C-alpha cells in the first residue's frame, strides 16, 4: 500500500534546529517505567516494536535491551541525523504517525515517548492500528515536570512566562481525543506513574529547556535571554545545595492500550 507523504506539524519543525540540545539535555527514562512498559507490551527477542517520533533515540536506547527488534520513525531530518550518529545499528525511517512507512500488520507493539501530543489523534490511531498485528499493544510515555520543589516551580515559571506553546499542538488534549477516536480500534487506556529525579548540571538544564518547543520557536536573541534565566536559576540551586548537579523532579506516565 502506498502511504501518503509525511506531513510534519509546523511547530514540530523547530526540532530540526535543536536536535543537539535535545540529545544533550533531555533526561533518560526511569528503569522501573521502561521495565513496566516492556512487560506490558511483551517486548523480547522475536518481537518487533515501532517507535513513533523517536527524536534522537533517547527512548530507543531504553527499548533495545529488551531484545525486541526496534524500528524508529522520525519526521525531522535534524533528529534523524543525531539518531543515526548515536544508534548506527538501529533503523530510523522518515515518516509520521499519520503516514507510517511500514506495511500492514508489521509490528507487535507501537510506542511513542514524549511525542503523542504532536500527532493528529484520529489519523494516527488509524495508522497505528493498521501496522499492528491483531491484539498488538500501544504504549505512550510522557515525562511531566513536577512542581514539588522550589527549584522546579522556578523553572516552570520561566516556561509559563515564555508562552503556552503546548496549547497549540495538534493533540494538546490528547486523552480526550483518544477516547473519542479509539472506537473499535483500541481498548481503554491504563496508566501507571513513576517518580523520576534526573540529575542535571547547569549546562544540561539549559540544553533541556532550549529543546522545549515553546523555547525553541523563539527568536535567537530571546532564546539567549531565556537560557541566561535558566542558567541563573541552576547556579543558585547548586549554591543552595552545595552540589554541582541539581535534580529536577518529574513524573513519568506510562499508558497502555490494546488493539481491539
């Protein structure tokens, strides 16, 4: 079947220019969350999993120890270049969730980490159902910043001041649109959450925040100003804790749904 040409949301194209910051700054995922996902999806040798919106391969690296064959799909060239450099032995294809460049019934599982909110939910779910084998499963992973510490609240305040880029994403209210769109394709979503406290130095925090879409779309001069704000906050936190690294608390959410 010939798939339509990939259509990349305009806002997502900024990741072409921030791929290196994304690779350096975005935190890894907690082992407990990855282990739970692997068990629920039945990932092991002999199984095939497709990762949508793979970025630079941050989550791909967490999937590989399962032994399952991983095929990544990423729409932006900048991200694919870094992916190919970091994971030269893993296939990464040019495509989107709405136009997956793979045949019907190709995969046992499909996953998306920090990506599903970029998808147009209805078309994406139809494509995911198409490439999944019967009774295949979908796993969605999100890292949500916690506001449980003064440090994290200060970081969130800067992001809020920058602007509400998230509300303009195609699937900002993705859970609502998932329930409306799943119909006969998928069963209900189940959720498990895992606390996560990745360690970052000041430079890593700046790279992480520069790779957030609402910051990445800013003019270069404004990005420098925002970077200085994050650097100041991190330096002050390091001085308060008397440590060279800080911990930014997250809550990792893992959603699972079975193909009907």
